[in-house]
C-alpha cells in the first residue's frame, strides 16, 4: 500500500461494505461512525444494508480521530481519491482544518442519505457523495417499483374476479 498523504480518502474493505475515512497525517484518520459504533462486526451493517428506505435507522454518531491501523484492524484498505478525475480536491490545509474541527462532534448518520463515505467525500471535495448509497438507492428503487407493480397486478386480479 502506498503511503497516504494528508487529505487522502481511505477506503477500508469490510465484509459486505466499505468504510471510508479521511487521512489527516501522522498515521491518523478522521471518520464518521455509523450506528454500529467502532465494532468491526458486520451483523449490524448487513442488517442496515438490507433495510428498506422507509426503515433505515437514523442515529447520532461521533466523529473520531484514530490511528489508521486501529480503524483498519485486519481488513484490507487503500487510498482511493475516487473523484479526482472529475473534481478538484480542496486544498489539504482546508480539508485538515475542517476534519480536525469535526473531531468529537455529533453528526447525524443515515446509511443512504449521509454515511461515512458522504462524510469523507464532503471533506475532500466540498460536497457529500456516496457511490455505495447511490447503488443502494437504485436497487431499492427497482425493488420498490417491482413491489408496486405486483400490488397493481394483484389488485387487478382481485377486481377482475369480483366481476
């Protein structure tokens, strides 16, 4: 793995999802904890990711500054400044100032609307985006449309049988 530079996005490969953090130098990252807290158990995240948009848990979570290797644990990780090819990253000193200012803050967390990837990309690029959440929204939208179509078909069958 290359040595990260302050302001780099760190992608950590958990079982079934990626956790994102902002590298702030000297071996530390700043990251947003989800409802599962610091735990690296994946049961909580799997249940979150399989939830519908209606029932997604929203909670308050802390922004932490921790050693990168503590956050990574035994998982694989990489530097992934995913939007650099289309967006200009903000200057490192601004990223670091904002990241450090947020340490210990209470942030709202929603797995689809504002998760750890939104948090990290907002620091780097100035706007919050999450490719993981976007792919989940698309999947949930397709599922919702399929269910709606099924309800319409069922209603037509019931209506037709009453005639």
